[in-house]
């Protein structure tokens, strides 16, 4: 299945008119859209969007790589400035998860699950990953550049052997231009709303609540049950020891009974 070509005019036409876009940077090939976003200057109250047909060094969380072959996926970064004193970094990861979930569901009618903190699943396989990075202005600490990296497997198959059991694709013919603009529209919408609005959607799509999970803390493995996502987007875990632990960020594994 061949995906349509990424085109900035088509994307701009579909983006809500009150959203300020400084530039849409489109590449056929790049090392990583997040790395490119780190090098450009960003204007206050504007988004810069970086999109590439493929990535030669796509980055995932925890130093992993993100498989980014040509034509079959969507690889984009949204870069903008925030005031770190008034906006919580953790909230951004929940907002992006919700924005990407809503955009996919609107355009495909598929049901997407969110695995805390920001992996998206379809039919028990990971179909999208999100990497949020922040760079604080060390001169005055009043602005941080935020880079939201989003990778979605649309029709990607033939995954590398290390992810073959966990990675999947939406396997549907969705327009990349529409998906990009819907993601930006939803992201901007929820970014300007109270956390209650997006956390309700986040929780209703969560695939971890009530599941047995494991997580590492300082190299030590902990087991427990994910019982809730609180008003800050943090995961509330009832450990097997009886202790309640709040995870702000990080990675968990869902324990599947065989
Ligand atoms: C993860 O699954 O751990 C996060 C994956 C994030 C991948 C996207 S693709 C676009 C952007 N550029 C990158 O190098 N990474 C992100």
C-alpha cells in the first residue's frame, strides 16, 4: 500500500486557522526529525512542524531506535516554546497521546489503547511511539523548547527481529496529510484546555488500569497492580508489598498471564 505524499499546502489548509504555524519542514529522508527540531529557532506562540518520509536514525525512548522506513509510516516532530514555571512537562506527554489517539480514531474508526505513559496500541501491538524532549533556556529559565516526536506505523511490516513480537501497524490507508493536521488540531485544542478534559480521554483509553505490572526503580524490579491515573497523569500503583507508589514518568511492563 503506497501512502500519499506529504505536502505542506494540504496540511496547512486542514489546520485550524487560529493555530500559528511558523514553518512546516518536509524531508524525503533525515536522521531524526527530533534532532532537526533541536537545531532550529522557535518563535513564541508558534509551532514548527518537521516531517520526514523516512528516518535513518529514528530515536525512541530510553536510548532505543525507532524503525522508520519510507512510505509506510508517519514520522513527525512538533516544536514550540513553553514557560516551564507554569506548564508541567508530564502533562504534555498525556496531551500528545490523547491527540494522536483521537486523530487516528477519527480518521480510521479503529480503537486505540494507550499504554502509560505514551505508547499507542492496536490489537495488542504497539503501533505508535511518542518521544517528548525538552531543552531549557539556561540564560533565564523562563522558556523551554519542547519537541514532541511522533512515530506511527501505518502500513509498516517486516519489522526488525528485536521488535517483531511487539510492533504492529494500523494497516489502513489513511492520508498522512490529514493525519498530521488532525494531530496538530487536537494537540493545540487539548494544550489549551484543563487537564480534566484530556485525562478523561486518556483514562478511558488506558490499557494498564487494573493490570498487573512491573517497573524498575533504581535498578530494582517492583511488581504491583496499576490502580489509577491521577489528575497529573501519573500512574498510581498498588505494589505487591501493599505500598502505594506514584509513577511520574518511566516505563512499565504489563504482565500477561499465560
Ligand atoms: C518510542 O516508541 O520509544 C518513541 C518513538 C518516537 C519516534 C518518533 S518518529 C519522529 C520523531 N523523531 C525521532 O527520532 N523520534 C520521534
